[in-house]
C-alpha cells in the first residue's frame, strides 16, 4: 500500500494544488476501502460480516466422492455390517412392495427415525412436512443441504437399478450421511483454526488445542450464528462465552470428560487429526448431554399440568401464566405452536399444549451444522423399536400386540401387569377391525393409540396437512411474523380461555368467564378415525386465536439506503451552494467529498461494500488526513 501511495502522490505532483488534493484524497480513500475490505477476507472469501453459517462447507462433489467411497469394496465392510444389523428390526417391520423393496417415502421415514433415535440428529431433508415424507428439492433449500438424502436415494437407484430400496441400501445411505457429517466437521474445524490464527499443518500445544475445541463448541452452541471476525476478537469471545452462556459450567464439565477420553493425557502437542477426533466425538456425544436438558423440560411441563384431567396436556392459559415464574420461558405464539403440531384445539374453551409434541418439536432443536440439528429424542422411538423387534412384520393381531404393549413401561407409565385398560383394548380392536383384522404398526391410528397408551412419551399424530413443522428461523422467514407471543396477546389468551379444572385462576376471572369455565374439563384425549399409512395425504383445519401484536421483523436496511440517496443528493446541493460562497477551491473539495459519500452509499446499497467498512474507511481517512496529510507552504500574506 505504501509504494502505491507514493506512486499516486508522485504522479499527481505536477497538477494544480486543488486538483492534487482532490485526486490524492480520493485515491487514499479508495486504498483505505481496499485494505479494510480485504483485511477480514481470509476464510474462503468471507468478509467481516460473514458468519460461520454462511460458509459453504459441502457441495455436490463432496457428496459424490463420499458416496463413491462407501460403495468401494475396500471400504470398511465391518462398519457397514453393523449398520445393517441395527436397521434390521425396523426394516423387517416396514411395509414393502411385492418385490421386497421400500418406497422412497418409507426410506425417508426410517432414516429420520434412525438418526433421531441413535444420534439425536434431525437430518435436514428427512423431517416430515405436515406429516408427509416428501423429497426436498435441491434448489429449494441448499442452505442446510436438505437435498442430500433424496439425492443419495437417486444415486442408489441409478447404481443398483432395483426399482426400490433394500436393507443394504439403507445402511449405505446411513454410512454416507455419517461420513458427510465427519467431513463437514473437519471443514468447520479448519475454519475455526483460521479464525484463531492457527495453522492446520502445525501441531498445537495442549492449551491451544483446548482453545480450538472451545471455539468449535461455541460455534456449534451458537448455531453457527456468529461472524468470522479475527483471531484476537475470537479469543475474547471465548472468554465472554464462558461468563455469559447459561449452563456453561455443566456443559464444560461434560466437555472436559469427552476431552479426557479422546485426548492422550501424556501427550503435550496435538496435530489436526487428533483435534478432529475430539470434535467428532463431541458431535456424536453431545445429544446424550442434550438429553438431560430435554428431561428437565419434560419434568417442568409435567409440573405445569397441575389440575388438568388430561395427561400430557397443559391448558394454553396455564402454559403462558405458569412459565412467568419458572426457569423455562414459554413464549411461542399459538400460530407457531399450531404449525409445530404442539397445540390441541379439540376443546374450544381450553386449548392445550401437547407435552410430547412440544418437547420433540423443531423449536427445541439446535442447528449445529448444515446437515443436521440436535433435537430432543422421543421416548416413543424406544417403545416402537421394541414392538418392531418382537413383531418383525408390518402388522400384528390384537392378541399379539396387547400383551407386548402391556409389558412396556416408561418413567410415567408403569408395567400393566393386569393387562391393558378396557378403553385401550376397545380402541385397539377398532383399529384392527378397520384394517382387515390386524393393526398396521406404521399407520396413523396405531400412532394415535400409542399416544393414548403413553400420552407423555408418544406424540399425537395430527392428520396430514394440519401441521407445518419448521424451525423458528424458517417459520419467521416464510410467514414474516415473529414466533414470540406478545404480552398483550398472552394477556388476552389468559383472560379468554380456561385454565385447568379446579385451578385457582378460574376464581380470578369475571363472573361470565368464571361461569364458562365452571364445567369440568374433559378427561378423554382426542380421537379421530382417519387412517393414514405411509404416503397418504389429507387436509385439515385450525381454530383462530388473537393475532400477535408484536411488529413484524424489520425490513432490510437496503430500503433505508435507497431512501437515503435522494437525501444525500439534496444535502449535497445545499452544501455545494454554501461552499460556493467560500470560493472555488472549497467548492471543488466539497464536491469531491460528496462524490465519495454518494458513491459509497450506492456501493453499500448494491452489496458491493459493507456499511461498516465504509464507515471505518471514513474514519481512517479522517485520521490520515489529520495527522499524515501533506501541508501546503502558504505565503505569509495568506496566513494573516
């Protein structure tokens, strides 16, 4: 930069004084902009406003290479065989075609269940959309690689040409996705190395390696929603994170346990591969730690049931009212709860939050990578896995199923040594009767029956089309509204809807509302006779709630910049007229400055220049001009 600056000054030296100052000022400003714009562009072309979640860690070439490696003969067959055995019980119980193949929707269903139960990972592209197991379009959601599972299915079909998916194919997809997770972890670790000023080819002292791991975990727990910044700033961020992150001590105690098992305690230096092993263990084991938070959430919601006659249901009025005084803050709007499938609106006076649906919903997930989010695991998966292993078929008779379910237990439902309750038996028989004498294990009616048998463990299966589960960011982006219920909306819900029967809150309502809430709360959980097997699609409706009074998310700042351009032009004109009164030299300098400001504003609007870079460049130029700018030697008469 210094040689360029001297060259510019030399080339302008023979120009007039005014022209010299104008051109030199503009050249220095451009140099400052270039230096600031490139100072932070170190991680794959990122800028100072780039966040870790904006960095593209994987692409189609990576997926193709990983898939080809899994299909190679020399790859680890022992690992693939282990996946086959772990998938076999569920595979045997799934409905298949006449050729013994799984449909595309069934494949996504079983893969979703496998990763969520075994790893606590919600793989993007495998989650149900309104209870439908659809293929994600590659162009529709490239941000979180939602197209990967469907793409792998297509590649398998091209490779084997079987017209369907078999058990070995499932294992190959699982192995490929896990390898992609590891590959992405290594790419993100490389970015963390660079963000801390470390070299991936060098060995690190133990304290530096632990700092890299801390930074990696911080990026993961912040859902990668932090900017790349620079090494010094990132080191300070880690220190601030240790002080401000809620539950940091418990998390870091767990992390130290993982590090002690994964890092050789007698080794003082660690290469990239050694650190990579630790972060991969962190990614695979963190869901176990996350289970503790999920269990705490479940226990809190069970306490909130209060006097509710419906197990696993919290009246919406109590959901908002009681959370004001606890550790957990429940502020999701009714509209968002409805789309999550966590709202039971069968009682018009007492809408309820469904405990099992809420705990396992997307709003409690941590988007830690572009491939998956870490979510609460449903205890119902273990119950279903036990039944699938025992039945080993897509359907079973009532006589076979009833004793198997009676022998299942959870922390809220004991063994039913005397057999199932009469009402459960009656409904199970009705499910069998509607399906030709046997109960389909993977139909909506049996899932609904399991919800009645284990209301706090098994989610309620809404009819297809009723729910539209999305993460908070996805929901706000698609609806343009916040997921948070405003204070006014919460107050209106508490006033308009009834709490649990016998709740003291009823006495606090006015006479009319108290009379409306005086009726006993219905004890039965909702039941509908709509059957849906894998692939069925129907529609549904929803009730209405007072709309949120919070403002919608603010529009992009580009609108402000667009509106500011006329203001800049008008200000420039007024300033130009005032400078003209002070002489031609002052007017030319002013016009040069205004041209720079106008140009910078236009570049920011077109996303060619960062707003903070422009402001920083202005400050650098001012300091440069103030302390290092050339001085003109004026005659004494001009100094008077």
